[in-house]
C-alpha cells in the first residue's frame, strides 16, 4: 500500500512519522447512476483518526453531490464521476481544517463537543485549543454525529489506535533511515553530503524562525494544491481557474498574506507550464480579480517587487497581468518605460 505524509506541507519530510494511504478511486455505473468509489477510505479514515462519514460528508458538501459511507459494507460513494486529483486536493483541505492542529500543525487534534453544543479542537501534542466555525456545514454534521469518544465509548481503543499509527510511522522512519545510510555511502565526499543536508533544511524552512517557516510551509501547500488542480491543463486554463477558485479560497481562508502566496503559486506554475497556459495567465488573474479573490493592493505589491527584482517574476509578464485586470491606469508611467527584465522564454 502506497503511503504519503499527512498534510501537503510535510510532503518533502522523509522522516515525518504521520502517514496515510494515497487516495484510490474507482468509477462505477453508467449514465445517471454513475458514482465514484473511494476504495480505501476506511484506511484513510483510520490514519487520520476521523470517522469515514466525516470525510465523505465533506466531499458531498464541497462537490455539491450526494455522498454516503455505508457502515455495514464499508463502501464510500459520491454521486457522479470525479477524478482522483480533485478528491485528493479536497482531502488536503479537509486535513488542514479538521485534522492538523492550528497551532503546531501536527495531526493530533481531538474533537470535543462542549456543553453549549460548540465544536472545539484540542491538540494532544501542544495543548492548543481552537473553536470551529459554527457556520460550517460539517460542524452541524459533527454535532449530530459526535466522535466515538464523545459518545462515552472505549477511550482505550482510541489510544491503542493512536499507538498503532505511531508504530507504523516509526517503522517506516527506520526503513527510510536505512535507505538514507546506504545512499550516504555512495556520496563522493562528506562535504557534498553536508552541503546537501543544509540545502534540504533550508528548503523545509528548518533554519528559519517560526513565522517565516509557517510562510514557507503555506507556500508549499498552495503550490501543491495548485499543481493538483491544474496539472495537465493547457487549453482553457483561465476557465478552469474560475471554476475551481473556491478550492483556492478555502485553502487560504485563515492565512495572513494569502493573496501574495496565491500570486506566487500562479507565477511558479506558469513558469513550468506550456505556452498555451502562459497565454491565458492574464485572463486567469482577471477571473480571480473580478470576484475579489485577488485585490488591487496585492497585485500592486507583486508588481513592485517584480519591478525591483525582488521576486522571481518577470516585470514584463506582471505588467501584462495588471493591464488585463484593468489596473494599467495605476502604472501608466511604468508602462511607458522599457522593461529591464526579459521574458521567461515562453
């Protein structure tokens, strides 16, 4: 069974102990009766320590389709055909909101139902307590279907399941340590190995202060989500961005400076994409600007950093984006000046 780290922000951490199976789906039926079966939802739910019914209900709300988890047959079905990448992207958002601690980021939160019928998360790792938005549709479902621990069931079973997850993670860690030692023997010199270790730490943000580390992790989460949603899309890129903007909004809902993160993800994605995508970048940004997903201030800041050479973006491309969004009047002087940066080679 293929495993991956829990949380897109931890995807590059070879020694992360919290693992989950990769999503596997199967399209069943034909015509109006077509459904998507998440084949390994029970295993995923066990790894996340969340009832499978929670995840399936969340899929149903986000996709606008009827979903069901059958306790007897252990099957998980969503009406209509949905590709695996879309469901995996939704699962990442679910994990960020309902599995990972909003304080330390570890998937160790316990769902609590207060006497006033409010849903709270308490982290077993750091003790951080956070409230859940009562307006969220899934919150109402959780109140009507509380976790087993809140029903007075066997808490020892919950602790045993947690220990099992940790043991599985530790076993995988040991295996990966062995592989790393074997790879280290094949390195040309110890200096090269030390250099690689330092660059990996820097990439993960380990060498940075906590606030900068959080920004690095958020950027990686959004980059991963953007790739999951739009990888392989060429013609109609702008239209797809408009259709799936709600996923981006949900992922960035509680993040400070989220609009700059989104602009950098668009920029990074388009650098690696084909020419057909680059041609539609301006329209894609416009489709995010008009419904106020992106605001003028963020685009202005992005433009100024590009012009000053403090980000990876080409000023020529950024000016094209701003012009398409109807902001060219703000930069009339800049438009009349010759651009100092060259195009990305597209």
